[in-house]
C-alpha cells in the first residue's frame, strides 16, 4: 500500500508553503519522497522551512529548496516556475495554496482595491500558474494540480463575501481544467478545509470560548490541524489518486453536513 502514496522522483511546487497548510503539505510531500519548492513572499522564512525539511530528511530521497515569490505578480510567478525548472528540472505537482483576505465585513462596505486583491491572488494567480506549468505536463502526459479552496466556497457569508466568492471560483477553475486536460492524463482537484489551526484563522481559535462555540455543532467537535489537510494532498498527488479528477475534497470535521 505504501507505494500508492510514494512521491519519489516527483517535483512539487507549493505556493504559500512557509507556514500553515502549505507548510504541512510541503513537509509531508517531502517525507513521501518528493523534492518540494517552498515559496512565499519572505525569502528568509522560506529558506528556514526548507532547511528544516532537509535536516529532517538528510538520509531520504525527499528534500526542499526555497524560492520566494509574490503570487500577485505574473512576472514573479513566471520567475518562480522558471527557477524551479532550472534547479529541479521539471514540475510534476503544482499546489496552489497561497490566499489572502484583507477585508472582514459586509460586501457593501468593501473597498474596490480589497475586492480586486482577493480575486487577483485567490483566483487569477492560480490561473496564471496553471497556464505556466500545464504545457510541460501535456508534453509529459502526466501531471497533478491541487488548489486549496475552502468550505467558505460552499456557503454564503455576511463578513467574508469576497473570500467565499474566490474559493467557489477556485472549485470551478478545477472542474474546467480537469475537463480540458483530462485527455492528457492531468488530474486537477481541489481541497476545501474547514476551520484549521493556522495563522489565517487565528481569530477563530485562539480564544477557547470562541473556538468551543464555533465547533459545537460539528460532528468531530474540534478544530483541524494542518497535517490533516496534507493527507488529502498526498492522496491527490500520488498514484492513489490517479483516477480522481475534477473533485473538491471537503476536509472539515463534518461542519458542512450539519
């Protein structure tokens, strides 16, 4: 069974991977044998994460390099892809994890620049990256793209409207790409986490009373951990997920079924 989840020889580019869910995915992919690219805006933080992975896996096939990039800039993303190919030779797996939410409140008061930033980074950057990596995947007749969406994309919200819109769009982006590139043996899927213990969601979990109220109606009655999202990414990126495409895997402790 372990061979189903083996990523030895694969190269994985993971955006927003210096912390939280992206960091957990990068670490687990490296532990399963992949060479991973740690990327976010801060070069020193990326290098620190890569160093920690390489220290842990000194004797194994997996490892990490760091390449900083601003996902909101198309030129920076192209440089990220180009540097990955120059250093590691190819890109087998793309994980689009980086996302922002600069505004909390009703959409009627949301500034245009905040709305544009959410759509640009949470949707357009994923579209750009897919455009950049898909040609080599088509030529190779093999490749995997995983987009980290959110349960927010499955619900309406009175305070996270634009973020939820962007995450719903990400799931549709996945479906479109899966249809278009399935004939080339390229699998494209989304993962929609629920409440997970990350800096991004800190306001919802650092206060025990707020956390208890937020999770009281969920079947598992608890917050998720980043590593619990990483498992789904390993499945989708490995041979275990070879017949899965165009799907949105919800990992939320059951919050969306109640």
